[in-house]
């Protein structure tokens, strides 16, 4: 069995952002040479997420509105965590959207259903953060 590991570095221009990282993961898969196996893609920061969904701007807007209703950023005083930082909402949003995804690899390709894409979700951005891509297989 072979193993491949790569860190993707992402720096967002906004506090909250959704970025399609499917092309980056696909490039990792091509470099790995693995034809059959699994790819684990996970956020390496506790206020960021990796998830699979449709690359549709209306849906991304709906995620933003929904997450802000569930865990509003303001007022920051509503959160106990915010004694030192103002990112408690980012921790909660990450918990909702998830830490990682696993994608099957079949015949050297990411084995997706229709419309599926991999996204990095940032909830406390404007600085560099990492996403781990770990691919195992043959």
C-alpha cells in the first residue's frame, strides 16, 4: 500500500469564506499515483471546515445565512470563550459543517456523486491555515 501526504495552505480575504479545493485535491491524487484507495481531507484548524456539497453560489449564501442564525458572530459577549478572542462562533460553525471528508478513489479519480465538490469553509479567516490531504491505496 502507498501513502501520500500534502498540506494545502489557504489564506482567505474575508473572515468567512467557502473555497472549492477539489482541483487542489485532484492534483494531489495525480501526484500520488494511487489508482484505488481513499483520500482523507481535513481542516487543521479548529475554526475551519472541510465538507462536500454543490458548487452553487445561492447554496453558499444559504449556508452563510443559516450558520449565522445558528451561531451569530455578534454580540461577541454572548460567548464565554470570547474572553481572549472573538471567534467562538467560528468554533461552533466548524462543529456544524464538519472537520473532514473521505473520498473513494476509483481508477485514479475522485469517486464523486453528481455535483459533489470538496470545500474549505473558513469561519475566522484572514490568516494562513492548513488543510491536510492524506491519500492511501495502491
